[in-house]
């Protein structure tokens, strides 16, 4: 279905759905009653379905669907399809797909309005989301050189990971990869998440297993914008 966006109009009707399970207006019910996208990242897109059911005995005719009361979002950020722009016979359901591609951070809210021939039109559904933009900044940012060391001797250095962004950084994994990854090992105190403005430490050990240049990559996988950050590891065995 083609995606269309609302016109940001205001509406003073008070039929905003608040019940946590279902709401019925003159034979119409909506599930869910409040569309909550939860916590999403600014650069990530997500979608949810709103199911409309006609429990009455007459056909409901939807003449218009539009958004109003947008806060911290535009009609480019929040869109919907025309899944319920048709006659809805008794006992039938239709679905509206709502999509959020946020360009701003913070608390997002809007109201989805269904204008139809049912009493109390337009019916209104509250839409909410919390948009975050965490960052993952390793220091040193790009490379860590251990210098030259005797084969099978060990030396240690550290990389600090900080989150100066907005919201909690979710850390999926911290790994060492590459052709000589067996020469480099890491331990860390980062856990599975890093709060806003917090930092953690990755301790990297270098123990060359052979003479010559040795290299690997320290890799962070997380929910920051680039999703993966890398620090090149290098050293020489003597």
C-alpha cells in the first residue's frame, strides 16, 4: 500500500483512547488502544499495526485519516498507510500500518484521527515513542600500537569506551578479530549497556606468538549510529 502522511492539523475532540486493553466507540474497537513505539534510535525505523474492528450492525465508512498534535516529530517522521480507508462491514477488521523514522530525539507524541460516520467522529488514538541517540566513542579512536615485545611475553594497554550521546548505549559484544587475533585478548567492565555520559574500560593484552608484525581488530557492536566501531591493534614480536 502507498504510504501517506497527515497534515498536522489540530483537533479538540477528547476521544483519545486510554484503556490499556481495548476501547469501543459505537461498535468500533481499536487494538492496541495506544500505539507505543517504545524506545527507538533516531536513525532506526520501526512499524506497528493498529487493528480496527466493527462490532456494530451497520457499515462504518471512513472518510479521512489524519495526524494532529504532533510533538517532537514531523509528518515525514511519522507516517501511516490507507489500510482502513474503505467501508468496514459489521464483523470485519482492517489494519493501519504506522511507521516511525525519527529525525529528532526525546519524547514523541501524536494523535491519529479516524473520521467516519460513527458517533463521536473522529476517533483518536494516542501515539508515543522515546527517541534516543546514543554514541560509542572509543579512545584511542582508531589504532593502538603495542610496540615490539619478545615472543610469548605479555604487555597490557587500555581502550576507554564512552557514551556522550542521548540515551543508553546497548552493547551487543566486544571482540577481537583478524589474522593475528590469538595474539591479542581483551577483558572489559562494560557489561551489556553504558549509560549516557558514562564510560568503561577495555583492557587489551598483547602476547606475540611469532616474530614480525602482528595485527588484529578490537570490535564494538552496539546500537550507536554506525552499529560497529573498530580500533586497529598492532605490535611486533622479537
